[in-house]
């Protein structure tokens, strides 16, 4: 490479190194990946409770008994990101979801009734539904009643 070529290509090479950086860069997981992870962890928490107590959980208070087995499974329930239909028996308790099939919804992202999103069925498979599909789909159990604080006068 002659001096003229070097003078021309050196700034370009330097610019590429600066803009691309060195080493690996970490990227944030996509919202889709986060939703899948949350639903999978909630499904696993529900499954562990069902295996341990030989019955499905009927409330958030019940699944806290097995929280240590799947600590990250309770977080999306506590934050309200994932909503569960409690008391429904899973269609299968195998480690891998989908060994048996069910179209009944067990859990869903909080925005699903209004704008659609990810849902988990009783077979612990996850799929995307529109708000209209969700409204028409069979639900697996019952929603836990919201706790309301009594008004002090």
C-alpha cells in the first residue's frame, strides 16, 4: 500500500473501528422474548405447584409456597404483567409443554383483552392472539378477585 492509499483508507478504517467498537456488545432482549420468558416461568411455577400438591393452585397465595423452585415465576404475577385463571388443572405435567393439547387459556399478558398479545394455554404452549380471539377463546379457571382497600372515614 502506498502513502496516498494509506492516507485515504486510514481514516475510513479508524471510523469503522470507532463506530463498530471492539469486543461484543450486549443488546437488550426483545419485548417478545421477555413476554415468552415471563409466561414460561409462570407456567413452570404453576406446574411445580400442581406436582407438589397434586392439585392446581387456586390463588397467588398458594403458588408462593413453591416460589423457591421458580423464583422468577412469581414476579410477573406480582407486578400484574401476567394474569392467571386460577384453579385449572394443567392438561399435562411433563417438563416439556404441549405433550397434551388444550385451547383453554391459563395465563395472558395484561394488555391482551384490550390490544392482543401472548397467551398460555393449559398445555403451557404460548401463542399470540388478537383481542377479539382472546374474547372468544375458552378460559381455564377463575380470576383471583382484586384486593381492595377499605376506605377510612
